[in-house]
């Protein structure tokens, strides 16, 4: 009887949640043009198999995808321009499918400089809803990546809160860049707790201590530092992301030191218990 029970428990065991640390390929935008395969070799050497990207850095798509496959690197998320989501969704779908990507991420919406109006949010919601439903029908999830200007005050919260309220989660959700939540004065851990099911992806990026924030979505890229050495609670973010069952956390380092800093950032992530 004990053996029978053990067998049943094994057969019906629920798979454990698996979280993966990846790289946003934009981190190496300056290095790729010089040596595409060399950068991919570096990513492979770091033990990374999941990346966010979509560019081919001068290679043909077939050549770039072959280089990825040789190194067991998977583009699980690609970026898409807002205008393409609005006017050319079929091309976005084709590109995502060509990579076998699970996610499409939009990194910006049309807005007036240094502000974001309700009408601009409503327009973005309309586009994301239509595009997101078409992507969903193909087994692909759409996310929007805020860049700071969405956190301007609105009613009893922020314009981002209104964005979340209006955007149907069955159509589209969000990718959190913890730097661009901290920079306009918000708390990334608190936001993950407030919206535990709306953030499907993460960008892990730390900010140099003493950096002055703003709500304009602007910063010196050299303020990007090794994870765990800045003023973003990266450890707290990682722990909360595990609780929220966010599958992919992409390291993004926009500084000129990314090639040196990323390996140390990976070690910090591994140290978080």
C-alpha cells in the first residue's frame, strides 16, 4: 500500500515553479556590431539560455538564428514598435514565431515630451487590446514596458495605475524595469505586491547611489551599476518576483561597462535566497 501511494504521488506531482535569469540583448548593443558570435559566446559562457531581443546585428535572420541555436540560446521575448502593433501586427506575429518567442514587448507609447495624458493612455490601451488579442490567438503574450513617465500623479494614484485599470489582462500585461520604477520615485517591490499578476517579465537594473530621479524617462546610462550595489532593492525584487511566479528576469545593463558588470550581477542574483 505504501508503494502504491508513493507511485501515485509521483505520477500526479505538480511541477515546481521554474524562474530563469536571462539577458536583455540591448545590454551588449555596443559590442554586437564588432563581434556578434563572440558576444553570443560570452552569453553562453555565463550559462544564459533565455534572452530578450529581436535584432540581428547585421546578420540575416537565418544566420543569427542559427548562431543562437548552436549556443542553445532562446529569444523568449522580442521587442515591437508601437506603430507596428497598431498598423502591421501580422509582421510582428511572423517575427515572434520565427524566433519561437513567448512574449512581445512594446518599449514606448506615443506621448508629448515630459508628460502623459489620459487620451494617450486610452489610445495605447486600444492598440494593445487589439494587438494583444491577435497575438494571444497565436499563443504569444503582449507586454508593455513603462519608462518612468507613466508614474506621474493621476487622481489618487498615478497614470500607470489608470493604465493598469483600463488594460484588460486577458489581452496584455506589463514588463517591469525596476530602474524605471525607482527613477520616478516609486517602489518596485511595493508595485509587484500591488499588482501580483500584471507583471509577466522583469528587467533587473540597478541605479548608482545618489542619482537624482525624474518622471521624464531620462537618465545617464552610466548610472547603471552592478546589481546589488545601487539604490534599488534588487534582492527584495527577486524574492517578490519568485512569490509572483514571474518566469523570466532579464538583466539589462545599459552602461559602457556591461560586459564586465553582467557576470558580477549574475553572481549577485545567485546569492539571493
